[in-house]
C-alpha cells in the first residue's frame, strides 16, 4: 500500500478534483479507495447512494462474533468552484488514509472478538447533510449489518492537522478531540485509559453536545448506536482551496492511525456481550477538564487563555456529582468552547 502521505496526495490530485459526489473526481477517488482496500486484503463493496449519484465503500473484516465495530470516514469533499479546486486534505483525505492504514494493520493481524466494518462514506458535505442523499445517513437507513449489532461507531473528520498556531506548545498541537464517549457504557473509561498510550498524541475528551453534530456520527447517535467522534477541530483552511496536503502533520497522522488501531482492538475484545447506549447522559466535567488543560498550556501565549481557564474552573466546581452543569450554565460552557475553537483555528 502507498504511504499515508502518498495516499492523501492521490485523493487530493487534480484528477479527483475535490471529490464531489457523483462527479468524475468523486468516482476517481472511490476507485482509489476500492483499490486500497483490496491491496489491504479486504473485499470492499460499493453501496450506491442514489440521492447523490455516488456510493459508499464498505469493507468488512469478520470477527469471532456476529457483532461489529464500525470505523468510518467520509471520502467526498466539496469539488471545484471555477478554476479553484477544493482539495480537502484535512477534510477528509487524512481520515480516509488513516482508515485504510488501520484496515491493513487489522487485516494482517485480526483483532479478537468482534468484527470490524470499515466504511468510507460518500456525500457528507453540504447540500445533502442529514438527508438520505448523505452517505452515512443512507447507510443508517439501509445498513449492511443490523445497527443493533454495532457496539461502537468511530467517526473521523478533520484529523490531519496540528491543533493551534505554529507557536502553540506541543501538548496542544498533538491533541485529538474525542466526543461522545460518555454516550455508551464503558467507552469513556476505555478512551481515558488509552488517552496517552501513543507517543506524540493526546486524546482529549469532550461531551458530544459541545458542538453541533456536523459529521457522519449524527445518524448513528440519533439511532442510539454507541459512537465516538475523533476530530482535531476546524482550522483556518477549513473549506478553502488552501486545505492542501503540504500543510498536514504527518507524524501526528501516523500516530493517530496507531492509536486508532489500538482502540479498535480493545473495542473488539470488550468482554460484555453488547455495549449499552446511554441516553440522557451528559459529561460537562470531561469537557471542562479538557478546556482547563488546553488553556493552561496556552497561557504563556495569550492573556485570554488565563481568563478562560478561570471560567472553566468555576464551571467545573458547579458540575453535579454526575458531571453535569445546570442547563442555565451551559451557554457559558458553549461560549468558552467556541472561543477556544476560534483561538485554535
Ligand atoms: Zn468533513
């Protein structure tokens, strides 16, 4: 298989032309994904998504049990505008490369327990978001394995870049944000245990409600499938022609692939017969602890960070025993996260 970087560059080539669903570029990207799955030793199938004239690519790796961990990344992007190609290196070629790298690693040494279904979804971007023309939503409506046999859906989006400005400290740059672990039994404990297991990477948990559900996990969350959303957040090149492969952080991408491989192995081998979705749970305390850690590191760079950290510490003290803030205080938390996100973009 190509290296992660070479694969990202091929998805961002002129030939793929921004990978718009249903376009020649979208088909070229899909051919690359199919070929890479085959090279990894899997048997990928196309699932046509009629509403966008595109298709999902699904590659199962059967396990000892008839239950699944689904690992997903969308491979489409927004195409072209005039002569400008939107290459979408961070959104979402990097994640697709990680998906294929993990597929290859798990195929050559299969995990114990559950099977793994690898999904490269089409049509995540506007205008199809949250309709049947969106690849992941189409899959959720027409699943190839019963949704109630999926014990974890891992969704990656925007996982190719270092977090924050160039001068930000390493422990900020190496962050990957993990959302939604609180929504299923035992998943938060698993993610916390592995948070610093991969050199060069720190996994920081946030509650799923911290940001609007603008990626492929949305349809699974809604259907109460346990999920985990991995993202490095939006950066300044988000949805511009400047989102190109030369700006990505390749050591971090490599580390993310190894971390994800470990997570999937552990999720496959979990001893429970099934993983329970937890509705009505919210974990503001995890979000606040992540905000505090990040702002602490950013303090030498920005006076705003110190103020944000104090606000976060005050809010953390007001969480109840289950880690929840009163509804009236949640807007303060959301403002804090929005500030941090724009500071890090
Ligand atoms: Zn995306």
